[in-house]
């Protein structure tokens, strides 16, 4: 099979597409014929040797994938050959075939394309873990999302709305804010032209946000921290 291969720590531009042996699933794994995958920022960190996981060389990056089950290991019970699935991986998604633990593999809902599924798990799981588990967001609270048109930012907007929160979306351009608005944001802040803290306070009647989801950092984090209300939770 063909796969994107990393043989030394470096830049993504140094990666090569090579012919390699197809992986074999362990007893608790499924072998997936990849139909769509994605490239996340974490992949570039992994290739540079700066990620928390450092696979042995050579390896194929890729933290998520979507495709069709080829076969399962001896202990796999939830999936059969031909099932449409998406999965999170330690690495190995940038290849024509990949193996994933059954516990980290999910059926693709009807109506979801392989392309959508191939970019779904990492962004949505990251946002969900942060907002639901760490931020403890509750219905009726106000969620401030920075970088609201990016991968995890946009999913944070959607998750916040699904949980019944009021979502204030922040971004640096009108075009990005339009994307966040189309995905359900209740209010918008252009932090390139507006004072973030003052705008959030005005939108909340000086109460401040209950939770801030900030994948941007830097000076914006200081402004967002000042925009939190009493007992607010900051997610960086």
C-alpha cells in the first residue's frame, strides 16, 4: 500500500509517499481501508518530534481516519467487513490502510460523508472534552469561543449550542465571524477591531462569560481572562 512516511524528525515538507507493507490488526483492532483522512496541527508536531507521542521510525502520521472495515481482530465484535467507520489513531492515518482499536472506532452515521467523518473525531473530541469535562459548561451559561472559525473553535461553537449555552464567537475577520454565525453563534466579537474584554462585558450585562474556550493564546488570553465572570472557567 502507499503511505506518507516519516523517517526522521523534521518538517512536513520532508515527508515522502512510499510503498510499504499493509498493517495487520491485533486482536482488539480493525483494519480500515482509508477513504478520507485529515492533517491536524498535532501531526506537524509529531513529525517534528515535539508531540507527546514519538513513534519509532519509519512511521506514517495521521491521528484520524475514515473508511471501510476490511476485517477485525479475533476479539472484535462491533464491526464487520464493509462497515463505514471513523477512528482516532496514535498514528498511521495518512495511508491507504490503517489499524485502529475497536474502542476508538465509531460507525459513521447515515448522511455523513467520508470526507466529513475523516475530519470529525479529533476536533470534536478535543472540544467536547474541554467544554464538557474541564469547563463543566451548563445550559443557560455563556461560552466565549476564540478562534471560532478554526477546527476546534467551530466545533466548540456547535457543542456549546448543543449543550444549551449562549455562545459568543470571537475571530479576527468579518469572514470568519460569518462562518461562526452560520454555525449557531449567538453574538460575535471581532477582536482585531474591538476590545475583547469590553465587548464581552457589554454582551453579558457586565457579568462576564462563564466559560472561555481559547485555542489561540497570547495577548488574547489575558483579555479573555478579564472577560470571565465570577467563578468563570478558562480553557487554554
